[in-house]
């Protein structure tokens, strides 16, 4: 099994597991390899070094507070994906009925609960003007479907 560090044209960095280099090239040529964040199929390999476990002592635990300048793009992507997964796990998908359902909850016509769904920009603006708190959230394609 080969673990490759990959990057899309939008500079999102992610990992891919393949049976061999030929397997990676074949899947990429057929458009099966895509960025889990934006769905871009223009994926390239990044240089990587093998991991050698020589029995060294583990590194010291990082400081509790990090300077924002030291936060890597990969760490930001991971934090974003974790936050999106939490939202997906703790909300109900109401689909295209989002604006209607949010408005009903705001007016006390139905129980309050965490919901997500689709709304047009005009619907979202109308909800905000009515005082209904809404937040647009881009959900990566890879998180919309179960991973195998």
C-alpha cells in the first residue's frame, strides 16, 4: 500500500492510499482521484519522505497555545473538516425546506433543533432580515457521501 501526499490546483493538501504507483496513475487518468475539500480532479503528488521508526523518544507535547503564524494550511483544513463533520453529525438535513423550517422554528411553530439544508442567497438574506440566525457552510463533496 502506497500512501501519497497529494495537492489539488487550489493548494488543498490531502493524503491518498493506493495499491501501487500504477494504481494511482490509472485512477487519476480516469478522474477518480479528487480533492476531498473542493472536488478538484487536477491532483498532483507532493514530495514525501519515508517514515522510519527507529525507537526514538516521542517529541515533547506542543505548547497549549499556538501562535497563529505557526498554524499550517493542512492543520486549518483538518480543523475545518472536523468542524463540518461535527455539524453533519449534530444536525438534521431538511434539504430544500431549510428556509421554511428555519422560519417555523423562529416563530415557535415547531420545536427548535439543529438543521441544515439548501437555501438560495435571496432566501438566506430574507431569513437574516427577519432575525433568523443562519450561516452558510460549504460542505465538501467527500463528506456528503459515506466513505468506503
